[in-house]
C-alpha cells in the first residue's frame, strides 16, 4: 500500500506543477517583448513534461514532472507605440491560448482528485488489512 501512496503523491506533485504552469501562463498573457536579437524577449509560456519513474525491475514508481518552454513561444503583433517595437512596429506576445490553459487547469483538478482518491483507497485497504491481521492474532 505504501508504494500506491508514493505513486499517488508523485501524481499530486505533477498536478500541482501543471496548475502552476497554467497559472503562470495566464498571469503573463500580456508580458510582451522584443523579437529582435538582444532585446528583452516576451514571456516564454510553460508546459509540463512528465516522465515515468521505474525501479531496476521496471516496476512503476510514479511520475516526475518538469517545466519546459513551449515550442513557438511568441507570435508577432503590431504595436508601434510599444517600447519593444521594431522599426516596423512589431512586438512579440506570448503564444498563449486561454481555452487551452483552462482545459489544463481542469485536467490538473481531475488528476489531483484521482490521486487523492488513490491515497484514500490505499489507506482504507491498509486499515482493513491491519484489522484482519488483528482478528487472526
């Protein structure tokens, strides 16, 4: 039961990182910058990358989640009044889709709930096992 709880804890940590990435992306939706080399770049949106963790025998041990920058992190926009604008009035804005971020937040919520249920079930199974053991002794 302990390994089930440990695996579920890695799932909780993963869901928390997904939520943090989406929250950061939403908070920085309007953090613009220059697309020119050497200029202050716009905010780089985050995504999470999950890697399965196994022991030496190949048994699952949970998941490790890391932050990674998104591919194509910026899109050009016309804003000639921006201090980051080039000679054509082009700036870079983060390539963030609010609908996608809301879906990611909801997925993190579902992952969080599922892992909490796993911990609860493992705890109940452990209690039942101890009860049966106590009845036999």
